[in-house]
C-alpha cells in the first residue's frame, strides 16, 4: 500500500543507538544538570565570577519541565515487575513527592495518613514504558507537508539539526502513547541521512512548548543511518550512492569533528591558562587563589581567540567526547560490524543499533562491545536489508552475556503497545528454550532503554528515590488484553482509563466534529 | 541448469499436492471454535478427510488409517483468512524487481491487471505467514497512477502451484484522498472518474462492437472497461478504499446508483455511518488498531470502530496496514485480540479473520468455518489464538498438514548458537 510505503520510507529515516557513558563524558551530564537547575531556578546566579573563556552553551534550550502535583499514593496487592529484574507477587508501591518511596511485599509498605490507596489486586504494576525510538512530534498526525519535519534530506550529513526544533507538541500521537503506558521517549530525526541530527528525550507530559516536555538533565543523542536509506535518498543527488560511500561519509565527518574538537580543546587549554582558570572553576577557593597572578595579564600577550562555532561539528564533537549518545540505524550484521570498528577508529561509543533486523547474527559481537540492539519483535521485509528477520531476534540479543535488548517502536501505532511487542519476543524466545520470565522481559521496555539513553538514574525501574513513572495495568502486560489503567509520571496521575477527564486531548483534535471521545487511546 | 532445477522442484511439489489428500486426520479433545452455528465445542474433535472437514463434534471415532492428533489443552480454529494483501505479488516492498503489486509511472492499464498473472506461489512470505496460522488470503494488485488496481484473487497458502482458490474475487480501487491524488488532487475528481468508468463499462457491455466504433474522448482502454463489466453488473465485488464519513456516504450512493457489490477498505470513520452501511449491506475491511488522525479524513479514527460497526450489524474483517500489509498477515490474530480488548465480542473478532472474509468474497460455503464439507483449513494453537504469546502448532490446508518451517525458522537455527564451528555459518541449517 502506498501509505505503508510512505511509512516504511519514513522508517528508513530513523534510528539512533544506545551508548554507554564513558568516563570522559561524565562531566557533561553534570554540567547539563547544573545548567538545567540554574535555568529552572529564579535569576540567582552562581557566585563564581564569569569566565572569560568562551564556551559554546551546552543547553541553550533548557528543559522547563516541572512535575505536576501528586498526592501520596499507595498501590497495593498488585503483581509488580520492578524493571530491575524482580517480580513481587502481592506487592505494594508507595509514591510520594513525585518519587518512589517504597516497594515491596504488600504488608511491608505502609502509607502516610491521607494517602490515596488503590487496591490493585489482580492488576500488574511496571515502571513507565520508555520508547528509545520514535518520531512522534517530528512526523506527527496529521501527516501533511506542513508537519513533515523529521528528515533534513538536503545533505547527507546534517548533524547541525536538532529534532527538538521540529517536534510539534500538539501531536495527538503523544496522547495515544500515554494510554499505552509510555512515560519517556527519545524523538529522533529520520534516517535519510548518514548523520541525521540530534535527538531529544521527552517526558510524555503534554506541553505548550517542547521545553516543557524535555526530560531534565537527559543527554542528547545523535542519529546516524546505515545502508539503503542514504543510498536511496542521495544516490542521484551527488551521493552517497553506495555503502562504501556511506562509510567514507561518516569517516570524513568524524575526521572533521576530531579536528574541530581539538581546536576547541587547544583553545580552552590556552585560554584557561591565559585567564588563570586552568583549575576547576567551581572550586571557589582555588580559583580565587589562582586568579590573582593573571588579574593583570601581560599586555604584550594576545588573548587566545576562540575558534568559530560550527553547529555541525559541535554535535559530532559532542558524540566523540561521549556527551552525546550515538544512535545508529542499521539493519545488516556486516554493516554493524564495520560501524563498531569505525567507533574504535575514532574513539567513540555506539549506544545502540536501531532496527538491527540481523542483530541475532552478531549478538555476541554486540554484547562484547556493550552495544544495545533496539529492535522490533517481528517487522520485516519492507526492503532487502530487512529481509533476514527472525522472531527470536530480541531474545537472542538478550540471551548473550552482557546482552542488551531494547524493544522499540518507530511507529505511532506500535508505541501504543510496546508491551505486546515484548510479549511476542518473550514468547518466541521461550519456545526456543531461552526461559525468559516477565520480570526479565520488562527490562527491554524500561531499564535497558533508560540505560542506553542515560536516564536510568532517574527512571526505568521501580526503585526507591527514582521518579515515580509508574503504570498500573489491568492484567499481565504480556497479554493482548491488558490495558494501562493508570499512568503516573513523576507521581502525577496523567492518565486514568476510567476517567476521560484524566486523558489529554491535543489542540488539534479539540472542537472537531464530536466523535464520541472515549479518552486515552480510544479517542 | 538453475532453470532446470527449478522446474524439477516445481514438478515434485505438484505431485505432492495431488497425492497428499488421501489420509484422514482426527484432531481430538481441543477447544474448537467452529465459527458455525455449532459455536464453541469443548473437548471437541475435528475429522478431516479427502481435503475437507468430515465431522466436528465430541468423541468422533477415528476411521481406519487416520492420523490421530491429541490436542487436549489446545485450541482449534478454521485457518485465518486475510481479507486484504498483496501476497505473492510483493516479496520486498521497496524493491522494484521484487514487488509486482502496483504499476509505476503512467502505465496505461489498470482494472484489467490480474493478480493471478504474477502470483508467486514460492514467495517466502507464504510459509512465514502460514506458520502463523494464515491459510487463505485475498491478494490484489494495487492502484498505480489510476484509481483501479486490478483483479484480486483468493489464494491458499499451501505454496503449491495450483494455489488460486478464486480468480477475479474482487476489483480493487481507491477513493478518498488516495483516489483524489490520482484524479486531479480532488475527491470531486475521484467520484467523477469512477462514475465515468462505470458508465462507459455499462455502455461497452451493452454493445461492445458498437462501442468500439464510437468516437471517445477519454483514455480508458477497452481492456479496463471489459474488466469492469462484472463489477457494473454486480457479479464481482469492488473494494473501495476510503476513510471519511463523507466519502463513505459517497460510496453508499455509488452502490445504490449502480446496484454494485461494494466492499469498503479502511473506513476509519465507518462507525459514523454504521447504520447506513449495515442497511446497504456494505462490509468493511478495517484496521482495528487505527486510532490516529493521520489526515483530515481520519479525524474520527477510534479504537471503538470495530465494536461499534459490529454492534450496528456491519460485517467486518481485518487488515494490517501498519507494519506490513502482507509480510505480517500472521499478526491478524493480534489485531483481533486488540479489538477484543477494546470492546469487540471475542467470537466476532475471530469471525473477522475467518468466516467474515470468506463471506465477503462469496466463499462462505467452502471456507471460514469448521463444518462438514468445507475445506480442511484448520489451525491448532497452543493457547488462545488471539493472545500475543500463543503460536500455531499445526496448520492444515485442504486437509493436508503443512510444514511449519520457513526462511525465518531456518535462519534462527543457523544462528542460534554463535560459537565458531569447524565450518562457517553458511554450512549450517541448510534445507
């Protein structure tokens, strides 16, 4: 069908990766958190003196997300899958202050006075579902020329573009995903390009602005694509026309990025020395002490000049330094293996291969490299690089020691029932003897994507202190009949299947001919 | 040489198909969804012989020489019937050579294209979907630059050469925005063009020789008009793709004006005109998971569509436009399960992927339910067939047990153990 082809073509344009944080990178998320904190606080500026060293802003469009009000809530009597690998039969979970306060056997968790108590006997509770790969907002509903903002298919390397600048917060798809238990997601640019641009990680909380949806402190991702899509898009527009040119294109981009990165690092080194800031600026005492001799820099010494900013290379340099996770759309086993070597060549890390229809062929290599496979349960066949599918792909990637399987959607329909995708993958894995219990399979939708997206300190499991991103299911979520009854994000009840007033409705849909609004995914 | 081998293999297959119908099969002690007046039979037995269902009931005695399959704890249904696909016409969607489902550019012929001319009984999709319980499918050409795609056929998924159950099962055409893009980018054009085709086909049918000698001002080919004659004479149904309530009302008028046999494909807003569709006996092949306003013709898209249509008395069947109309026909059961989760009665959901498609294409006397005399298309499931964790464990087509192996199971066997062996992977898991 034509519509399907268009969908498939759109699918081509997507995907990112799951990267593990490198030691080098650790400074960055901290910086971002600090920036986010500063931006959400009132004008109170940090006490440290303004640096004279030029540093491009890392977070110029900071999150303005604030959790909505929540009441202390005790959910009791449910089967709880924590996302951390445990299953608690007849368990209880206490949400307070937007965080998870306690999880355990029903009789071991007590609620403060006045807490809302929810009897969840017969129901199941999981962490909020996380989709590592969506184009909600950048390819929203309705799909029109006006809203088609996911692929900057004008040049093969467009690392300068940021998906957040395309996201339409009024996409009705967000509301349907919420009814499917989705609490966080990574919105990626499409896969038309070798390097498609930056992703953005959102909380699935409706906002007037994208900033109101941005996951506080989450790193950016970079979207890259292997194989057929860039060839198809650029084959007659100057290339790449071949897979070898795809590789050449990435490598040249990394070479340029490495040079750019070095230019800035050299500048920072020189400038810090020149301005006497070559000790950590947040260490007040030392900075002061050190600052003295340079208060009066030698007049004949010229101040180091900051390099010109280049948005394209800035993002790539961020990926090289580990600040930005690398999400690689790649289907074929042989191409993934080359990408892993290329990552070593340039000293970066691939966070996840997205789609990876052939991941099972190199599941051992993926695991050895600590790379996740963000995969479908059974989509296949829309093109030759997606021909060699097996229904056990996810389970086989998961089965490797240190294997990391993630169930992703890449679809505004699929994102609404990622639990069913995991169920199918689990069932097929079990049939071949892999013995995957629900408490393990749920990680494919929660902890594993959270790790790959580097938001696992905040969400992805039902562990004390984490954001209370929680789904109460009507039944075992590994069943086609299970529906999300209640979805909490940071403790706020943002979806209740029984109460249409607790279902979001986007501006686009409101006031259209009455269509018997039923709430949530039913709309 | 390769050619010769192919022909040889085909000959062997044909022989197997011809010879394999003899042995009776008795499936015992299953939960049997007959999809007939007999309803659900607990601890039920199904006897197959000579390609057909011979008996359905309890404690059926095995005839001499019968293969007996103990199916306690299992569920038996008729084979899944995919109401819409491009099976055998499309191996890979985005590969020109491996996709015959539609013509490109301004290819002049449309309605006269016939699925049976290119149906590939060796397509890998057949065994893959069959392992998911699918035994019959409508396969259809899809519209290229004109609103008509061509003549669809009902096929079985046995893989044999003689797989065509019914040629010319339906004509396929698009209205709605898909039609509009082929007719001056306006729905006005789509309705005007289809009426003109119908009028011309009737004129042609009335007196072909005279018609051919007349001066004409359109680009309709005689072949296409001839192909539309059974449609305008009401002998062949026509699939009309449309979603909005407005377009669906236009289709109801078309049906009334021309007295044709119409099937709606899509119908995301069909629930808005459910009463009229039921009254005019128009079935709807729909996606029960469609719930997004993907365009302005889908604003009323809702997961309640299937249940509302069924309640109003509209005959519904399912198709799977998300994730591969054809590659994943095996997910029709999941779609049906989701329809149940959103209010469709269970038996109605099962009907939408078994007896209803058979009825839509005039084949309910032969297919779609487990009744004596009907084709031996039977699936044994290891649980609730609409549940995502359930799989088919045995599939019969025309009474013959089908192989459950396919390209995907072979690939899994080849790579399930990644330890280096004495020979490369290319030596593992061969046929």
